[in-house]
C-alpha cells in the first residue's frame, strides 16, 4: 500500500463530515466507492491503461481537501477574464469543485467573455447536483463504474457536489454553455494560504431523445499554487440526440489534472468530443465511449502543445457494442524541450457489431531530441464485416520545408512556428463551434510564441 493509504485514512477519519456536506444521491454510492478504491489502490505502470503515467507519484503529496466546504472569496464575474471571449455563450463557473451560485441583481451583472445565464429553454437544468435529487438519483455513477478504475472510485468517495446539465426530450439549446473551472487555494477565513490543494470535480450530463447541446469547459488556475484536480464526467446521449463537448486546459506547470470521461450513445445519436491542452503541468485524460444503439456516430479530436517538462497522456477506449456505428479519432501533439506525450487508443468491436466504421489517427511532432512521445493505437475486432483502420507517426519538422522558407527570407524561428501551426490546425479546423475554432487559432499561435503563460486579462493571477 503506497500513496492511497493517506486517502483511506482521510475517508475513515472524515466520513461523517463528507456525508454532512453532500447530497443523499452522492452519499448512496460513497461507501461502495471507498471499498473499490481500497481494494484496487492506485494502478501501477504495469496496468495497460496507465503505463505512461505514474499515478502513485501524482497522488503521493499531502494535498489539502476542502471537506468542510469553506467559502472561497472570489466573484469570478468581476475578476476573471477567460481567454476565450465573445462566444455568445451562457456562462457558468465552478470554483474548485463547487458550483458558483449567481445571486446578484440583474443590474449588477457584468458580461465577460460569454453572457451570464439567461432564460434557458423550458425544462433545461444547469446547476448544483444537490438541487435536483431525482435526476441525480436516476443517473449518477451509473456509467462511471468505481469497480473498474481507482481514480473514478477516489473521486466518487470524496466528491461532495457536482454540476448537473439536463436537456429534456427534443429540446435544442441554441446558445453554447460555457463552464469555467477555476482552481483557487485560499478560503475566506484562512490565516495563511493553503500550499497544496486537491479538488474533486463531478459533472453529469443527460440529453434525452432528440436533445441538442454544445458545452465548453475551460480549466484555469487562479493561484500560483500546487493543485491536483480529479474530474469525472458522465454523459448520457439519448436516441437522435447531439452533444458537442469541448475541454480546454490553460492552467500552469504546478497543476496536475486527472480527468475521466464516460459517454454512452443511444441509436442515431451524435457526439463531438474535443480535448485541447495548451498549458499545463501533468495531464492525464481518459475517454470511455460506448455505442449502445445502432446508427450512432462520434468524432473525437485532441491537440496538445507541451514544452519544458510538461506531460500529457490521452487514453481512449471506444466500444462498438452494436452494428452500424461510426467512430473517428484524430489526436495531434507538438512537443518541445523535455516534454513528454502519450496516446493510447483502443477501438473494441464486439461480436455482432457488423458494419462498424472506425478510423484512429495519432500524429506527432517532436521539436527536440529530448522530447518523448509514446503512441499505441490498437484495434480489437470480433466481427467480420467492418471497415477499421489505425495509424500513428512521430517525426520532426520537415527540413526541406524549413530550407524553402528560409531561402525566401523567413527566419528559422518563424518558419518553425508556421509549420507547427499548420500541423496542429488540422485538428482545430474540425471543431464545430466556429467562434471557439477561430479563437483557438489565435491562442495556438500565442502558445507557440511563448506568450500564453496565463489567461489574457485574468486579474486573479497577478
């Protein structure tokens, strides 16, 4: 028993406090999650899905956990400027792992980036899980199985609140929903700043039959402190429903982010899942997507820009459980200095899942000899009438293209930037949310130029 012992001790000592500050639906599965976590422990690098990231090392530090739900003194509308403005989104905030309740009068509302939440279509729910017990009881922790993953079990046993997004049957949410996750380490009554903080976020998304939703999550750090953020997202996508899910990380080098996303698709549903890592410390993203109904389709895209000693590990599992479904994956990495990247993707086509169509591609650029990229695309097929392909490449910038541009008066640094931009833009151009796509082109260029150290206009980091 290694790093997990401190979390076992924490739960046993603080169980009553955890229960007292959490809704009944979350408490109902908490002890079972604790048992699963204690049985499994953190996975070693010998476990196939965790072979590229040392989970014991990530969770070994003694992080503080705000189990007593101390207030965090921040008004994000007044002090925060996201680097993705002008998207005409409905804007919401999660401070650490608590949904930020907007109780200000309308006259005091300030429009920043997106717009403050307006009138949602009838029946749409966006808010704290504690306010909607019936929905949470029905869907919570049904996809994210604590018996299968120790990080999911840890998150389930410690999370005390979460974000619920519910769209009823045949309702289309025209305006994209933007959720800004803010990491902040200083509670209002603290005598000193907390040096390290662990945050356990939970998100539940439910789209009933024929519903449509676009969601953007932006991760930011508001303090120059060490953070460990675990996140579990469960998304139920009903028959003929459509979900666009974008996850953008712009934190800092002291941030550790471990995110597990679980998606279930019913017949003829559509999912676009996009994960973008522009600035981070250590990031480990896991996607488990299952086709449960025929005729469903998913597009999964990822782009990573990393330098210094940053580490980004994306792991995906797409399960074709039924026939006539389509999955496409494209992940691209640009690694500089001593950065490390990893991509492990697996497509599982089960017995009877005929007429499956699947394409998985991972392409990578390493700008230095010290940068490291590990890539492992995999197909596991138990049906004979399918169309599946996968591939990966790892290389450096094209010397001939660099020479061609330098011959025309372009500096070496600018030539590298242009080639890197062109390489990563293939992923960005596939994103369906046009304002975000246009903004990301600008952010990517800033990142390659070394200008994206924190969000432009963010007062919290000054």
